[in-house]
């Protein structure tokens, strides 16, 4: 719910100059939803350390992609 609301406000506030800016963030939001669904419905992590490392890696990857998409608009 928050993701959809934030995406709506973001797309309403910017004026993208490229197709990547117009469609990049919605595709990125769908990717984040797919990863979240896998976390909820997928197999449990093998260890707490593996879960922590994976979560941090995915967080930094998502932050980098969001930054790249935001600077291209």
C-alpha cells in the first residue's frame, strides 16, 4: 500500500524526459514486490547470518538502482 502510494506521488511530482524515467520506477516497484513475495512464500534461509547478508545485499542493490533511476529522470 505504501509502495503504491509513494510511487504514485513520485510519478506525479516528476516530469520524466525519457521512457526509462516513465517506466523504470513502476518496473522497479514490481521487482520489489516480487522479491517481497519470494521472501514471504519462499523457503526459509539456511542460517540467520545468510539471511542478514542477503537482506543487506538486496537493500544496497535496490538503493543503488533507485538512485540511478531517480538521477536519470
